[in-house]
């Protein structure tokens, strides 16, 4: 259990990129030109860090390992659909991360006291809902790629192609407010801002059209849910046991 907790701590520490980006943008002139104060940067990137901790997904790696080692066959015989098994593992891991994240947030507030803020109840509820929907959006997107494990032994390599658009369009490197208007509009049509930028903006008090953001999430969920069902049914028909 101690090793498991240490691993979770290391995974939490590996998601500090938003905090690193805060150190870069807080003194950049582009932020002042866009009307974003260092305090607003601090709040946004801290919120992005927290959101990132609870929307990260690794289902493709777990599924791929189970497939290659032959653990998938007995799991397919059980009445519980596999997607719920992996989703439950993700949610349990999020609960395990919570104490570490709280400690890291407290340390950030000690280092940057001007960033301390308490979101309004309505903003906080919307941010929590947006983060949860962002997790499911990310989970279903990666799960669709995971289904390619039925056709390829290394579907995780394909998942890495998603990281670059996620990195630039999710708001991890910079708030989308700093992007050119055309790029920002295009980004908001993709699923990536819903995984980080939208809940971070809601939590940090930034300006955002919440209704349009939730509408985008609903549209992408309407696409990904049937896509996952189709790929799952096609993949199970093709499944051949591996491993020993």
C-alpha cells in the first residue's frame, strides 16, 4: 500500500506542467496586453493543475496490458461490462489523489499568497460538473482508441498522437484568451478545452460562455458514446486471446 501511495504521489507530481506554465506567463508581456493580471494567471493555472489531476485518463495502457498478457479473456466472461471496470479504477485513483492535491494546493498558496481565492458556490458547482464531464469526455475519447487493441497490439502508440492537439488546444500551455480569435474559436469546437480550460475558467472566475461550453460537451458525448459501442461490438467479434 505504501508503494501504491508513492506511485500515486509521483503521478500527481508529474502533472505540474500548468504550474510551470504559470511561472513563465506571470511575467510575460502578452498577459498584460490581453488584460490578464499575474493574479489571474496564478488562479487559472492552479485551477488547471487541479482539473488536470482529475481528468487524466490511462485506460488504453491498462486495457492494452490486459490484452497482451491474456487477462482479458476471463474479464470478458464476467457480467460487468469492461468499460465500467476501468472507469471505476479511474474514479478510485482520483479519490486517492485528493489528499496529495490538497497538500500541493496549500503549498502553492503559501508560495503565492495573492492567488488565494474562494470560488462562488455557483461557479464551484459548475466547475465540478464541467471537470466531471471533461473526465468522461477524455475517457470516452481514449476508450475509442483503446478499442483498436482488438486490431493492433500497440494502440497506445496511436493515443500519443492526441497529446499534441490536447497540449495546445486544452488550455494547458496558456489560457485560450491569449490565442488569436480564429484559433480560439476553432479550439472551442474541439473536445480538448472541455477537458481543462472550461472547468479551470469556471473555477478561477474567468470569463466564459458556460452554456456554449456544456453544449459542446453534449455534442461530443453524443458522438463518442455510439462510436464506442460500435467499436466495442466489432472488436469483441474479432477478439483472439493472447498471452499465457
